[in-house]
């Protein structure tokens, strides 16, 4: 099978969308399929081009090979993942560039997948698929424009919201198939008018070899080395590893740390970059939170070591109806590392965590509940061990990226061999009528 996978984000960018595309593409290529990824030049989230690509960015387009996958990088306007207009220019420039290049790099007799975030990538996928008369699969990881509204970037009655809602509706109608990363998103689209036969769920997950077995010598060595290097020996380490973004409600973590400032045996570690990093650093300094360390962005290959060093992992989001459909991949990464998850997310993620008995779920944006959950795990190591073991078992048995890749591939095979396409005559993203 020939597959063109369009994603704005791809390694060496260290974010969940990049990891998902990379791991799926590698799995499909290893299975003998021809996979081509169309992506941008790495600059996320700081808006600074990766040193290896600064010269090549000036050429506007490059080809490279990565783990059996052909990677085509096309021009975009680098911008930090903060501020409306810079992000808009970053998003629109990649979408336009990919729409121009896509038809030329799409392999013949195949399928085109376009993945969000961000929404406009879907338009590039639609153009490439229709120009080459191939099936178009729209992969939806975030619901737009609802997600922008949830982080205060737009309002429901604004022109921006209405425009993006029309784009989303167009893509949902025109896609030959829609792949979502959770059941709650599927229900949302069905309620909005999408035919169920047009929708499939391929869950988020984690690569089987992402985190070492916590009982292995390698994991123990990593844990000891990192904890010694960062003066964390003997402390209960609560880790957040991910984007420091507007959606994550990390002020809640600082609130919990403030309540636990009298516990020198507990330390909070934040790893990542994003729109909120500078504000978080300023608040840490203002509150004099010596129990919080913000390490900045690390390569993705460094994350398993920090997971080994941690005693519990945080997965927070802001309180919002749309975030009830979110299934954060960092939850599965923590589970794979056999760490208990402290989840501040309602909805499907909570259902998954409680079904696996892999952590403690609490209300979003509740620093008191978060502090209590940390203390509970700190004082009950048997419970923490049990929850972590449950999580690792569930991650391997139910949420491995390899299994999800095979399920996705079966779907693509059926789609490319089926002569009929499922259409959608009427579809509305905003069911309130606004």
C-alpha cells in the first residue's frame, strides 16, 4: 500500500502528534508498505528552527529518509506556540505549502492521511487527495474550533470561530473516512450529523519499547543516576512531562506545590516547553517554590529516564467540556513506565484510567485534591506500586502503538479496496446554531 501522511509535526520535534505519526509510519514501513510523510521544518514549540535544518529551510523543500520512511519537509513560517497571529501564520503557511507540494509527492494508487492538530492540515490533505484522485482520511486528534475556545483563543460568536467551524464541517463532509483517537470524539461527531460508518476510533497509545521494565537493571540504573544528578534521592518525585501550554492548567500544579511546601520529601518536576513556560517560571519565583523544578525542553529519548526516576506522573487539563473528549498520550507513557497517574481530566481519559485501575482521578484545576492525591501515594507505596503495575499491564495489552498501527492499517486496506465512499450531506460543528 502507498500512504502519504501529512502532519505539521514530526521528529525531531518532541510532542505527542510527532510521536504518533512517527511510530505509525515506522510500523507501516516495517510491514512492507511505502510510507511518505509530508511535514514542516522542525520549530515547535519555541518557533526556533532546529539547528540541523536552518540552512535547509532556506531551500523551501527537502527529502530525507528516517527508519524506512521517506520524509518530505516543506516550507513554513516558524513561530512560537503562543500568541494568536504568530500561530495563525505558522499554521496557514504550512497548510498552503503542503497543499502545493502534496499532489506532487503523493504516491500513486494510495491513500492520503492528514492529521490535526492543526485543523488546516486537513485542507492540504483534501487538496492532495482530490488532485491525485485518492481516498482522503482525516485524522482528528483535537476538536476545532472548540479547543481554541477552551483555552481562550477565540469566542463562540467570533468571526474566527465561525470560519474554523465551517472549515471543520467541510472537512468532515468531504473526507472519505475520519479517524479519531477516542470514543467520546466519535460520539461528538455522530451527534453533530456524521454517519457512524464514516468514523473509526484508533486510540492513543504508546510504543511497546518506549519505557524499560521498571524492574530491569537499565531502569534502576537510570532512576539512580538521574535522582543522584538532580539531588532527588530519597524524595517522592511527581513528574509532568509534556507541553507547558494553555490547555494544561499547570497553575494547579503550582497551587498543590504551594500547599506541600512544608514537605521537603516531595518534589515536583516539570519537563517541556510551551506558551506558559515563562509565566510558570515567574510564578515559581514569586511564590518561592523551592520544591518545583522546571527543566525546560528535553529530547524525547530522555523522557523514559525521567519516567524511571519519577514516583508518580501528572496528566492535567483545564476544566472544559471539549477536554472531556481528550485522551492524552502522556497518560499511556506513564502507564507503560509503571508509574501511578494523577489525572486531572474528566471524561474518556478518566474512564480509561479507572478501568485500568492505573491511578488517581481528581477534578480538573483543583490544587487541594491534587495535593491530597500526592500525599496519598507518598504515604501508601503499596498502592502506588499496584496502580503502576496495573497501568503497565493495560498499556502493553490494550494500548500498544503496534496494535493500534495494525488496526489502522486494516482500516486503510479496506478503504483503498472499497469502490464506494460514504458521504455526508448535512453536518454542523456548532449544534447550538450560533
